[in-house]
C-alpha cells in the first residue's frame, strides 16, 4: 500500500516543482543557493540528488510565497 502524501518526509526536486508550480530547474537553483533548505542524498553510484523535507518546505512556503489576495483577512501585504 502506498504511503499517503501527508506522511511523506522528503520530496524530490520534481515533486517540489509540481507542488509549487515552478520549473524543476528553478527549484534546483533555490536549493543550490541555499534559498530553499535541502540536502543532497546519494547512493553508492555517486549520483547525488536534492531532497527537501516536508516540514522545511512548509516553513519556506509560509515565509516566501506571495498571496496576491492578501491572505485570509483580505488585506494585501506590501
């Protein structure tokens, strides 16, 4: 039985790109610059891929994503 998405602890670049509606290369650049907290995980073959923890992504989204509607109270942040 597959693990529910809410129980997933780490996401790939592609998964994060889909969640945020961004291009995977943009997410990769955010990780490489340190703008988006991530780790590089790899196997014995030497290939390393970025992984983003779900709780890191949640916090980053709250701190960095802009809502043009101004959020729940209806006021715009400027």
